[in-house]
C-alpha cells in the first residue's frame, strides 16, 4: 500500500470521521434480519472459511462465484498461485465473475451466488477512493460504497454466501493504513451480519454458529 500522510491533524480527523460514519452505519443496519438465505462466513487466514462457503453452495447446480479481490499480477507470483488454487477448487460448472463492482453483481443476480471475499473487496474500495493517501472525500466515498452494498445485501432474494476476514482479534495494526482497513472491514462485517440469516465463524477448520 502507498504510504499515508504523516500529518497528525489529518490522521486524527480521518479516524474521527471513520468512527462516526461506522457508528451511523451500525445504527442504521443494526436490526434483525428477516430471512432470505443470506449467509456470512467469517474467519482468519487459512481458517477454512472459503472451503466451508464452497461446501454450502455445492448443492446448487449453478453458482455465480464473485471474485472481488485484486486480479493476479505477474509481479506477485505468490498471490497468483493463491488465486489459481481457488480457481482449481471450484466446480467446472460454476460461473466466475471477477469485478470490483460487487453491489451491481449482487443486484443483478438471478441465482445462487458466492462472494469471496469482502476483505479483498474493501481493499479495492479503499484504493479506488484514495484512502491510503487520504484524498479529499475518501471517507464519504467508502461509506457510500459500503452502504450501497449492504442495501442490496438486505434486499436480495437469491441464496448468497459471503466470505470475509474476521479482524480486530489480534494486535493493533502498526500503520494508519492497517488501522483504517481494520475499522472499515469491521464495520462492514457488523452491518452485513446484522442483515444475514446465518453467520458462522470458522476457526482452524471448525465452524461455529453465531447466534
């Protein structure tokens, strides 16, 4: 990630705005879901969350698999290998959609959908709105993108499973960029969970239902 500004005043303003926006988002969406087959799968790195999500969707004949992360780069063979491993694991009859426009993809869905994952999508959103350099209006931009997605998530009538990284359980990230990512994704996870029919946490391959 590009380095962020070292201006303490701007950093403090960005943090305050982020927390205020996150609180508003939670107030708006902090109500019980009404039930339409929306599942959120949370977990850490290599926890088995993606495999669990794929198992849940295996019963469907046709699945739209939305890869919302950054496309593989020739300059990063390790990341490309990870993406290739995910692709090889999917059933051949699943349709893969690689897009940063997650909201439109879900809004246009007419069948079962698997989204993997919200964490990489948030990284793309933060990059596109200029969060790493704290460009003017980035907070508003990211909140609009998140709000639009949660609106569509709440309204969807197709079976959908979303995978996301559980954040905030470890040490405080040492960089402003890391803390912004943690705060934004944590807020999104909470909003999506509040409007999901099922929320599961995967730890070391074991699945816990969060009620």
